[in-house]
C-alpha cells in the first residue's frame, strides 16, 4: 500500500492506494464516530457492499442504494440520502461513506457537506476516473439542467481508500473514461508523465496491476499538490479542467449520461489542443500526438454528430470558470504546460469548432 497526503492543515487527509483494501481494517480506522451511512448504487452494491459492511461490524450502520447513472445526479436523488440519515437520527458525529464512481462520490460528498451543516465522509472510489480524479480534492455537487455540477460545495473527505482490485470488474468504456483523466494530468503539467502513459498505454488498458497503480499514484500526487495550493479553485486548480469546458458542453447537449464524463473530456482535450494550435502555441504534430493517445485509449476525439458551434457556445456560456461574462478556457502553451485563457478570439473558436463539428 502507498499513502499520499493532501496537505490542508487541520483538514489534511490520506489517500491510501493498494490491492485488497476493501478486505482490510483500514476503513474502520478512519471513522471517528459510531454511526455510519454507506451510500452506493445498484450496480456496485452486488459487487462490493458486503465487503465494506464486513469491516463495519462494530458500528451502527445504515445503507442507501441509489440508481446508477449520471442522469440521477440531481437534487431529488439527494433526498434518499438525507431521509435515511434523518430517519435513523444520525448526528453530527456520523460518517457517510461513498462507495462508487464519480457520481456517487460527488453526491455523497455534497450530502455530507450539507447534512446538519457538515459531517465526515470517506471516499471509496470504484472506477478509474474516480480513483485518479474526482475522489480527491473535495469538489462535491449535483447537476442542473442548465449546467453540470452547478450546485455543490467544497467539502474534503477524511480519507480516500483506493482498492485497485475493484478495477477488475470495470467495463472497457469506463476504463477508457478514466484514462482520459490520467492523460489530462500528463497534458496539463508533466510531459514526462505523458510520455510514460504513451509507453505503457497497452498495459494500462489491459489493467496491468503495476502500471495501473503507478498511473493512479502519479495522478493523485499531482492533484493533491494542486489542491493544497488552491483548494477552492481561485487560480491554479482551474487547470485541472483541461478539456472540461468543451466536455461539459457535450454532456449537457447530449443529456447527462449520453456520453460518459471521461469520454466527453477526451473529445474536449482534443478540441483544446486544436484551439491551442490555432492560437500559435502548439504545432500540428502536438495535436496529432494528443489525438493519437486519445484514440489508443478508445476515447472519442470529435464532437458528437449533429452538435454545432452554436450548441457549444450556448452551453459554455454557463461554465463555472467564466469570469464577468468572459469565456475562460484551459489551453496548452506546450504539451505538459497548461494555462488559463480569458481572451480567446470568438471567431477563432468558431472556426475550430466548425472544422470539427459534423
């Protein structure tokens, strides 16, 4: 097992990465109260819920099983969590456990942030995407029909437990979606890591244990450092949204769940690279390198058929990174060097999107 630390002073917490963590007593050791609410979904519950409950025999435990899918990441679904906690009279010393992917983690984190004005929660991510990205950093929330994750809070977990064995049951498309976030870390801040991903991509896609553990550790380490510097996304943390402005527009256009989040981010990263090239920062060979690695990871590299530049602009207008009505994009000065761009010419963006939309 490897343990990383998210350095946030009094709210610092560990990220434990290893095999077989669901069968260890590690979970019980990070819970501070006696009441525990385990929240999962109907796809993960049959696979891993009993293992988690077996580690909690000394606690007062309740469970909530949510419907699976991004389309259920909404305020109405949160009531299932709140109602169970209130019916069981769970106090401010209770702990919520998020057992699932990014949707479960985001919703449970938001429920924990707002239940009795804030209680502990633990992340047990079960998808590659949630293990390398969404389980770390304390971003929580739900979607609204006008925008993704527009209702939420910053609320850090007390621990993140990443059991790499659970990836054995992960479907191929979920594996690809998670690889989008791994690739993102190489593109935004570490070209050497990007080269390592390219060299080990076949092993990663076939779930080779050592390669996967290295990718998870490197991704979490990068995110932990960024979060420690900028917890509430006032500056450098916004770079973690590389590909996400375009990706969120795709998700909103298709309806949440039409594409997996990581699939939309994959296409979004290619678009970000093309815009960066059009602005004179990347060369065409850089764009082709981004395109190639996303294709090898079986990610979409173009917008969905029928989506227009106007569709993109309409959805991007409500992106959370925008400042005073200006569209803010995460672009690339070079592969491995991301920056925030507030003044990308709209005509240039329209030209790039027009060339890519079919």
